[in-house]
């Protein structure tokens, strides 16, 4: 049996492009990742790095002008090119998704109970009464008090934290094997953020669901994930176990992300060590390493030659500089 067949999710050479009036834009280029049952993988990077488009490609929800190439295998089945009817049977039932904007992903004209029950009626064939009872049980599982009253209400009547819990509950209604979570804590204060991360960890233990967590904060990934994938301009820069990558980053971009985070052990008036410059124009991607113009460790070859992907000590990286030079 191959390793790919053992993985719950196996993505290889994924490329996501969008047809725009200005030309073809490459949002994801040559991405590969693996995720086992019950595991949590965090994808991090600046805005525009391809994190959300990776999740949408896996879920089959790219915009009409988007196209995905490569391979996305879930439980051994190839999702790319799958008939819509087959894909609809998998989405929601076996793969759940928590969107970045919970209010925008909910229908403001329907009650919470109607929206939750619809998932169970569609995918599990339950009657409405049983679907509502199961929905109440799931609301209780995500720590929403008074489930019966919440089911009768509307999304706008909930706080931001409760709406996020609701979207997580909806994504887990059918006990999916994989949960795609697109920055589920980005609009929440730190207290609610910590509660949501604790909830995800608890649900992983209780339901055995694998989580692909998209974030821009390495601290969130360190708290919630087993492994981390660092994306930049749609390309994978570094990937490996969280404790290994964050303790000893082997790519200049990962190092830059770590150095630009606020630290409690430094004076608050000290300016952040931000990464200088801007990401490249994805309509005209560079021939070499996309991070080269912003990289303090760049070599002459970085401008013209894309670095190969290598593996050392369990960490996959794409960089011409030696890892030891970063320390």
C-alpha cells in the first residue's frame, strides 16, 4: 500500500489559476500536502498567499473563473474532475468547511434550525423532527446554551463567537472525516479565540476529525496543529512538525513571520521586525524564488532559478540557502 493511499487527504502538484481581464493569475502553484485521520495541519502565510484558494479547491468551491489542476485525493478518491452529484454527496457529509465570515455563510432569512436540519435531511435522510433534535445536540456539543431557543432564532441574533460556534456545529453535523477551517478565529477577540481553539481540540478528540486550519498567526497554529505548511505567493516554502519548524525555521520566510510577531518579553514601544517589501504580482510570477526580493539570505541564483523541494530532518523546504545559515 502506498503512503498516498493511507492518507485521508493527499494533494499533489496542485495549481489554481484564475482567468482575469488582465490575464491568467496563478494563486496556488505546485502545492503538495498530506493529512492523516485525526491530524491537524495548519496553513500559514500573508494575505494572498493561496491559503483560502487551497481550501476552496479541496472543497470544490472555486469561483467560476477559477481552475484547479493536479491531484486532490480524499480517502483514495480523486476529487478533481469528479461529477458534481458525487462531489455534493461528499461535501457536508465527509468534508465539512468553516468559512472565514460566519455571518456571510449563513442565510439571514432562515432560522438556525431550518439551516441545520437541512444538512441532516439532505445527507443523512433524517426527518425534520429528528434532524432538529440532532441539531440541538450538536449546538450543545459546541457549548451554545439553550439550543432549543437558538434553533428558533436567526443568525443575526447571535454574537460573533456564537455564530462561529454555529458554523462549526453545522460543519460537524454529519460527522465528517475532514474539517476545513478558514481562519475561524480571525474576527474574534482573544478570549473567544482561545475558546474556539479549545473547542476544535476537544472536537478532534471526541469525533476523530482531521482538521486543515488556515491562519495568518503562527501562534494559533502552534496551539492547535500537529504540522504546519508555510505558503508564500501560492508556493510551499516549508512544511513539517509544528515544534520543529517553529523552534528551528529552515526557510527565510518562516523566520520572517516569526520575527514579525509581537512578543511579550520585549518593550511594547519597540517596533515590530516586519518583512520589508511586498509579495510579487501573481499575474507575472517570477522565474526564481518568489521571496527573493524580500529575502536577506538571497543568492544570485534565487532570482533566476526556482529552488527545488528538499527534505531534511523531516522538514520539507524550498530554498537555495543552507538551513544552517539562518541560525
